[in-house]
């Protein structure tokens, strides 16, 4: 009894002597016992803690902070030295970030730090240790860039990395987290475990309730509120609920305003919700904090640089985005190596930028490199692989290679639906992409329901005023216009324009073309209500040009439009009905021939315009109004016989002949290659495997250490060929399409 009172007296005799610029920390183990002899640092520019009199006996240490650090700032704690007989790791704060308390001399103005022995399995029997492990894994799994998903491979990597920090086996931590989630009564703990298991609805529910509970006792648990809000934001983001995710991250940022990771996640959520005006300053603030803490060349900055570049690109500011992408890419390649998924993400976005500038060759090279990395590192069914396939398909579509684009779009859609569910915004994006391709090919009946399904998903998940909703409204309107439904097209175009002006601004590159399309559509309406639509379009145009102010002369012009357009419009329509303008329509007759020059009747035929081909004797006929032909008179006709892998194209020049004819010859290009890798179940390439295309054994090759192979396919791109691989008596046969996408042939790798 006497010794206990003596210890208490010693504690009371050693008060916390807080000083300006000094961070006081108390270091203890999971049982609350102080740990002596530990030295810490609190970020770049801080001193290394040293013992201060008797206080070190009770785990106290003092750290002089970097200049200009003030109360309320966030600093990262780092172990610099431990006693010789110990190997310690920080579990609280779980992310090592500490909020600097006031410097006044009060008993509460210190930071508690909990350490555990690395490799101590007993740690996993105590909730604080499991909570820290789960939080670190979930934090590593959080999307760091737009479009990035939480796949199984990513979670496995995060689990392995955290297990290494704790000195334990990944399966030990995995079992502990799952069991902890089942038996815990604390909603925050259950939410963390559900987030770990990717059960986002349950995680959002439990973390949401936990956040509200913690907010009620915030004065006592500000750090707990911040963590609950942050992980709730992560779970909502994974569900595609970007605005709700941003609102949760806002809660976290208000309590930890200098945490660059929270700021980056908040900016990412706002950017995904298309609120770029809110996202950009948050990215810049996060970047400034990281540059101050880590220095301007630290690879930790690469994620924020990438995200800021993507936000600028989405706003149409390509010139400022490109150098940021290239700086982030150089950092990641140097720090992580050329084949890391982070590198692939930046390659993909940089490729999109090059495509916007018209550099299709450069874009294709980067897309293929990104796809190869993601397939190898994350597996062929990861959502990022789906994104890469959709990007590559869009490039083929822009180049007019529709036959290569369509199967990529369909494969991307299947991957995203399987990985994310049928109602995720990325699924809607792929539905819209596929619909746009079918639309351009003239398959209106198949394209329209895809547009409508995509629009329904995005309006529910992203909200009715998101730019992606505007894109779908525009595309659906163009399809309706091509079908002659001007009345259905015009209000959708008008709504799309209002969304783009509101979200992107009147000077964004997408606004002016949309305005012109709206004029053209309104001009095709044949009713008095349609003429009123023309007047509305004119008002929108003047409002766009005058930044919201409509001058009096514009009102007079609008009235004039209605009056002057009525008679000539109705008269012109009557002439059209009587067939007096038939000479102003091109009637292009196309004959399609197979490789033996025999006419084909079962081909799929389409053009680079909105014109729909009509089957006639001996071929197909396109009716193209002279007013809608391309400005240079050039268009391209495409044809394909899918089951025979024949395809072809023909460029046409429309001039003075209103009844031109053309012959389009199909070819079977069997010069494609088939490529891939022979690997074991762990994904490691295998040497000494003999690989061939079935039927061509004389062309077999033997793989090197990386397991890669390239063979003549004796088929066209996309055509299935059978591959045969054998090694040390083990063999595998597998079908795979010829072309740019690698096959993965799995052997055991045993000798």
C-alpha cells in the first residue's frame, strides 16, 4: 500500500510542462503500462524526442515540432529508436497521424501513443490491436483515384503489407478481423469489419449509426468521430454514392482540416460527383500539405498530383493537366517500378488526354500498357481491367474500327456488372458506351433501351444534374432525332445544355457543340410548340453568350424567329411531303462482295453518318439529305460478316451525283498474332514451356524466364484460336481470341 501511494506521488510531482512548439506524448502498451526508452519524431523538421527527467519512466516524451506548427495541426508520428530488447510498432493512432493539442499546461494536452511488440500473436486477442489492423487495411483499400475499385488482389496486397508491419501472417489477421466483426457489439467495430469484407451496405449502415452516436459525445472523442466519418465516406464511395460520400468526408475534414489523405478523399468524392469547383482547391490544399511534410519530390505526392490532373482534365483544362500527370507518372515509376497498378492508372488517364488531343497512336500505346499491367497484377476480371477495355474500345470507335470496339465494350460491361453490381455508375458508363457504338452503327432498336437504362442508373446514383447525365441525355436525343422524333429530342438536349452550363460553365468545350445541336434539332420540329422550342433555344443561346443577361434586342429576335419561321417551315415541310425536294437527297447504293468477289446478302452494313441503310435488291441503299452530309462530302461505309470474320470499308465522296453507287470488298485478314504468358497458379511466368497454335506445330516456341510468347494466329483479330502449351509432361489446351489481349495459360510449374 505504501509503495502504491509513493508511485502516485511521483506522478503528481512530475506534471506535464507543456511549452510552445513542444508536443508531449505518453507511450504505453495495450495494458496501459508505460514504455520507457522509446524515441519518436513528428514529421519533417521536428526534433527526435529525448527523455525528460523522471517522466520517461512513465512513458512521457517531448518532441520539438517543426517551425510554424500550431495547435490543431496534424503531424505524423514515427518511431526512431526503441530499447535493444524490443521491436515495437505503433497501433494508436492507427494511421500515425496525431492532432497537436493546445500548448497550455493542462493535464489533457498530450497525445497518447500505444505500441505493441511486432510478432506478438496475443495482440490479435485485444480489440484495439485488431481495430488498428482493420483500419490500416481499409485505408489502403480506399480508392485513391477516380474509377479505382477495391478488388480482391488489392485487398490481398493491403492485408499482406499490414501483416508484415505487425510481424504476423496475413491469414492470422484475416481470421481475427472476421471473428472480431461477428462477436463485437460496437457498431464502429462491426462497420470496420464489414468494410474489410466489402459488405458496403452493412458497413454504411453501421458506420452511419456509429458516426451519429460519436457526434453526440464529440467533445470526448473527436478522433473517433473523424475515423467513423472517414470510413463511412469510403464505404459510400465504393457504392457509387459520391455526394453522400463527400458529405461524410466533410465531417472528417472539419475535425482534421490538415489531414491530406482526408482532403484528397473528399476532393475525389466531389470530383466524382462532378463538383469540380469544390474538388480543385481541396486537391491543391492537400498537395501543399504533402509538399510541406514530405518535400516536393516524394512519391507520396503522386496520388494527389494525379487526381488534381484528372479534375483539371474533366473541366477541359488539358494544358494544365498534362504536366501534372507526367510528374505523377515519373514519381510512381521511380518509386514503385514500371509495372505497378498506380503507374497503370496514370498511364490510362494520360492516354485519355492524348486521345482528346488527337494523338491516337500515343494513346493506344499507353492504353495497352495499362491494360497489360492491370491484367497481370489484378487479374482479368478486375474493374480497372474493365475500364481499360472501355477506354481502348472508345479509341477504336473514334478510329472507325467498330468491329474491334464492340466486343471490348461488351466484355467491359460484363466485368463491371459482375464486380460492382447492376446499378453502379461505372456500369451505367459502359451501358452508355455500348449504346453509343450501336447507335453509330445504326442499331437504334438495340441502342435505345441501353441509353434509357444507363440514364436511369445515373440519375439515381449521381443525381439529375451530373455531367454524365447530360452526356446520356444528349446521346439519347441524337438517337431520337435520327429516328425523326424531334419533339422527343429537343427537351432532352435543352436539359443537357442547362446541366453542362451549370456544372462545367458556359466556356467548357462541350457547351458550344451542344448548343448548335439544340438549334439544329429545334429547327426540325414541325409544330407550333416546336417553334416555341426554337424561341427557348434562342434565349438559351443569348444567355450563354451574355453570361445570363438577355438584351432587349434578343427578345425581339426571339419573337421574330417564331413569326418568320412559321410560314416557310410549314411550306417547306409541305414540299417535302409532295416529293419536290427528292433531288436534294443522295441515294447511295452499296454492293458488298466476299473475298471471292461474290455478292453478300447477310452482311452488317453501316456508315460514318446517322443514315440508316435499307436492304434492296443487290445490296443496300443509304438516303442522305444533302443538308446533313459532312462538310467535305466524305463519308465511310463499313461492312462485316461476323461469323466468317470478314470485314471491309470504303470511303465515298458525295458531290453532284445524287445517285452514286459503290462496291465494298470484304477481306479475311489472317495476319493477326496471338500472345500471352504461361504461368503458375501464383501468376509467376514459367520458362521452358512449348507453346503452339493447334494445327501449326512447326511454329511452336519455347518460353523464356518471363513465360511470354507471341505466335502467328492464322486468324483475324478477335477470331478464336486454340493454343496448346506443355512443360515437363504437363499440358493445357485453351481457346483465346487473336489480337492484342494476352492469354493466360496456367500450369503447375512443378518439375
